[in-house]
C-alpha cells in the first residue's frame, strides 16, 4: 500500500523548500551583470509570448494584476518613507 497522503505532502514540501533555497542561493550569488542579463532575457521572453497571443488573450494578460499581500504593501510603504526622509 502507498504512503499516507500526509507523508507524501511533507516530502513534497521538503523537496520544494530545498529547491527554493538552492534557487535563492543561486540568485544571491549572481553578479549585477548576470542579474541584468537574466532580467533582459525574461523581458524578451515575455514580449515574445505576448506577440504570439491572440489580441483578446494579450489584452487579458496585460490587464491582469497580481496584488501584493497587505504585509508587503505596508513594508514597502515604510521603506519608501524611510528612503524619502534619508535623502539629503
């Protein structure tokens, strides 16, 4: 008989956590030039994907907004306020 579902879920969660940590470490180790190149590549890919979409699908994709969690919005607001006060 197979493993109980909760064991499978925990193994999958651990595998995803491990993959996330590896990806974070890879990105942290990137130079500024490598980050710029990655951003350029992602931007070009997104542009190419949009070009092959139907006009309706493209419009829906461009109108879509994925809102940030309220905790992130508050943190960004606080960072902006600190940066504004820190300027000479």
